[in-house]
């Protein structure tokens, strides 16, 4: 199998590269320095790839890079230029990494059949990309994964939650949480997402799936778990907010059944994360 991975230096790409190395799986990782998919002249380099490929698309400008219309358009250009210059006949299977941002925060209980309803440009971008993929790829050859908040060593986005909290702890800073830390979220250990991607490749599993642990915690509970594991004095700084706490739960029974995976519980995931620092 010829594997092309778009995304080379990010959090997931580095983990996937390590996983492939351990399993002796050969794959070509393509970064923006190799092919800048936001520019047509650079995207034309894709024409040289004329075999059958399993495509894994990780490339995206994440919210820490911008949440404006300019960033939205660049992200859309990446996927449209890919399909313009990489012939559909050369795509054996396509795996797109989306996000649970395709749902809005009023959607509290989510399963694989919940209708997406993004509330910001980042979520709309991922949903638009999903639709563009569906337009260009046969349903049986397309896998869309919608992971929730991903945490683990090597995070490059400083995302709010375990990644940011542990980063602040490592730098001897106060852990800063919004409100009283009562917002409820699911947190996905990065190695579990890598396992899902690996199974999607080996089994060519098609369809659209939410990827989460299936257990949600308040952010203050996450901090308490980190405190218990490190046995360090942790100073918490509360940032005042005007909004009411929000909740999100995932029913991932179908995802577990299809991929035959048990997800890492938060305490164990945090322990593994902290042991690698």
C-alpha cells in the first residue's frame, strides 16, 4: 500500500510517523515546505503522484493560527487544490481528520448520527472540507474521523485542557481555568486516535465517526487529577467569564464496536502523559 500523509510536523503527524516506524509501515509525509496546498503553483507538484494511494489528510491551520475568514479560506484552498491536482483515479482510500467542532455547544449529547451544526468558522471549515471530500470520493473509499480534545506529549497547539494545564505546571506557572472550571468535556488520549487511524488503514474502514473516550469531566476535575498524580502544590487561577458552564457528552458505542478499541480513561492517560515529561 502506498500511503501519503498530508501534514508533516504537527502533533498527530509526529505520533503517526513514530507508529509507522515501529510497525515498519512506509509512508510519505508531505508538509507545507514540500507542497504548499494553499498555492496552486505549489499544489501542481501533486501531479507527479500517479500511483494508487491511501491518503491521510491531517493538514489544517488550527484555531491558534487564526479564527478569521482569511484562515478559513486558506484551509478550504488546501483541500480544493489537493483534489484539483491529485487525480481521483489515484486515490485508493481517503481518510480525513475533522473535529468535533462541527457540532455547537448547544448540542450536549452527541453520537455518530447527530447532525453537525458548527457555531464558528473553524467548525464550518471542517464541515465544508468533509462535504468537499464526499463530493470527490466514493462513500466506500472515504473515512472521516471527528476527534474531540486530544491530549498527550508533543502537543503543538497549547489547547485548553490537559495540554495547557500540564504545560503551565511544567513551566511553574499557575494553572488558569475559565470560570470555576465547571465546563464539561471529553478528553481523548492521542495514542487512542493513532490506533483508530491505524485500524482505518489496515481494515479500510469507511464512514464518519466521532472519536472520544466516552467519559466527560469538568476542567476542575482534570486539574485535581493532575494534582493527585504529581503530588505537587498546584496554584489555580480562576479567570472570570460571563457565560454559563457548558456540557458535552459523547456516545461512542458504535465507534468502539466498529474499531474494536477500548479507550484510555483520563487518569491513566494523564499518568502516561506525565511519565513522559
